[in-house]
C-alpha cells in the first residue's frame, strides 16, 4: 500500500506539471516549460522520469536525468547544470551531456568565467573553446540527429527504489542503477532504458539484452514480457534480489520463489542480501562465459541452482553467486553479488594493485554477454596489441543514412590511470566518407581510421555512405542597399538521394570581421535549403563575403555581394 501510495503521489506530480504545461501552451503555443533542478534517483522526491517524459517540455537538471533525456529527447529541452571544476572536467562534462542527448548545459559558478577586467579567465577561455565548434554547426547536427543506442536496455523501476529503502539497501540499489551505465560504456556499448510501463506493454522487439539492476519489484505483466523476451532468444541479466516483491511492492515470504526464479533457473531458501566482502571463483560452464574473478562487497545468501549452471562461487564459503540458465531460445544470467558496484570501485582505482585486472575481467564478461546476445560494437576501437582502451565512451547518432560517432574519454580517471596517448584503429560499419568534425580532418572514402586517444580526447566522426560532389550557393541579387533583403538558395550535389545535412553560414563584413548576427546554422533536408539576409540600416557599405560550409561533408563555397 505504501509503494502504491508513493506511485500515486508521483502521478499527481506529473499531473500537476501537465496542468501547468497546458496553461503555458495555451498562453504561448510552442513554448517550453518545466522545473529548474531535480532530485536524483531515489525513494523520495516525487519524480518518476517515465511519467514526466510524457508531460515536460523543459528541465534544468542537476543530474540523474539520463532516462528522461532518452525517452523525451524529441519533445523536451533538457539543460544540465555544469559543476565547478577544471577546464578539462567541464569540457568532458559538456560533451558527455551532448552525447547523452540533452540540449545543453547551464554554467554553475559563472563568477569564474570572466576575469576581473571582464576578459575571459582561463576557465572562460576553456569554455569558449569548447562551445564555439558546437555553435558552428556540430551541435545542430547532433541535436537534429537521432541517438541510436545498442539493443541493450536497463530496467527503470520506481517501486524497486522503495523496496530498497524498506530493506535498508537503498545505497545498493542506487549505486547499481547508476554504475551499470559506466560498465556498459566502458565496454564500448551505448545502452537504452526500458521503463516499467514499456516493459508491461511488451516493447522489447528491438532489444537483445535487458539488464535488471536490483529490480526488486516486478508486476505480472513485466514478468510475462520478460519470459517471452528470453523464450524468443533474448539475454536477460539480473543483479541481486530480482523479483522478490510483486508489482505493488509487497515483499514475498521467504518460502515463496522469486517472480523470475524459473527463468533464471534458481531456487531461494530464506534468501537475504548482506554486506559480505569476499572474492569470486569462476567455474566452467557449457556457455563459455567467463565470470570475472574479483572482490565483491555484497552477497545474496540462500540462492541455489535448480536448472541453472553455476558460473562462480564465493571464495570463502563456496556458496554460488552467479548462475546461467538456458530458457527457450534465450539465456538468463543471475548475479547474487554486487558485480556492478565492485567493478566501479576497481575501475575508479584502476592503476592500483590488481584493479586493472579485475576491471578488464568484468569488461570481458559483459562484452561476452553482449556477444552472446548478438550485440556488436557500433564503432570498433582497437589498439595494435588488441588491448581495450579504458575510460572510453562511444555513442552513435543517425540522420537518415548518415551516422555521427562520438568518442569521449572519462578525463577524471584517464588523467590518473591512462595518461599515455594510445594509437588506435577505428572501424566503421562499412565504407563511407569519414570526417572528424572538431579538427575538420577528411579521411576520404574508407571504413578504417587511425587516431590517437589522450586523457582529454573528445572526437566526433561523421560517416556518410555517399560522396557530396559540390555545393551551390545562389543569391537573389549581388547588390543591395541597407534595409533591403537578399535571398539565397543552397543545393548540395550527389549521385544518390541525400539525407539531411547541417551547414554553417558565416558573413564577413567589408572590414574582414565576422558578423555574428548574420551567421547561422542551416538544416538542408535532402541537401537543399533557402533563406534570406535582412540587411540592417546601419550595415557597413562595401563588399561582404558569404562563407558556406557543409559541416556534414566538409564541402565549402563562398560568394560576395555589395552593400551600396
């Protein structure tokens, strides 16, 4: 009843925002509305991001809103507050926010941006250097593209947070919910989220792997959807206490089986989750999965194998802590230890002791699970030695046939534990015209690119499966008086139908200075666009230059007109 009451309260909060939004939209159609600031993931706070994704069109977020960023990206402008820190931390945070799908960042601590004489401080110069490329078309290209994660989803369950609170395991639930993202990212995968309602509606057709992070509660419809998902060939992974309560948050008795025990092939006898520092010992299985041998901190006692094979046991008392079970055409893996948070701790101190070995073993295990599910990396990153590159995140955005790939090093850790530059080979999903947008480097028509990854690396590659042969820019007139309007048309040329391209237009005045009010980003759907330049009454007389660049393909052109 308490859990249902909390769910009702979150529905009321969402309904309240809907009422406000309706009033705002009526007064100003097309406007964006929403709160400033939001609580993080937890039992209290009143924010169910799944419900809010249906009503909000704006949010200034402190953090913890990644699920909302994915679910409502096309309708909600989300700005994340940027925290204090060095220039590189801020730069990485800004691009990390962009890669998640949010609309931008709000700088917190603005007193650090200007110096005392109102020129740029060191931090201000760093911010400006990071923002200028985004303002010159790259941000537009990413925002108008569609974030395309791998067919991997993490379960979003609000009721599970309440059971965690009741069992005094809130930190375990919250840490797992947050840190499983880091584990997938470190393995080179970009995951999606699936809400309790999406799961109940059976929206799993595009997924190959679902991860349940301490999903204590599962409704009847969620159970049915997950059964069907695995039976039809999906891979299901659950960590700690999966399905020990029903959809209303009623905790099952110790004698009752968990709601998905039959899928995981396990039995429970007075199971409980407790702090227990130990180390895993791998056992061979027919699946070939190699469970990482590493320390852990929490153990779920009372779980035994029924139909499942044991993947690993605890070193000290030999109790089983990881299981794998064939179910229908698919596979179900149950983790009775805190693999996710244990990995996070080891990876955060990767340069100390055996932590690098532990972290790599966990990444190998997750990569193996993904391979078993048929999930391969969208962008391959390989060193000459074949070793993985730690603290490296990749994402993909699509715009029709065009793909944008983002690469981001986690600077906070890389600067301490991966300081040396690493030469890598990037493998794209076939041959195409490849460009790196920040450096404006053109690699021609290829499927492989060599680059160097540093602790501060941020890269965005554009992959176009056709060649853009040229770009035409035509003006309605070559001279005009102040106050008059000059229209223009743009046409890109290729041998095949084109997807949407992003262009940047810059105007240079007769003194050679960039005119910011006239400069703009342009969306060229199917390679065509048009617009106009409304000349001001006080514009400088003389020859003006228009520079036009196709950010997507790198093609450039320019023309001139005269203000008389």
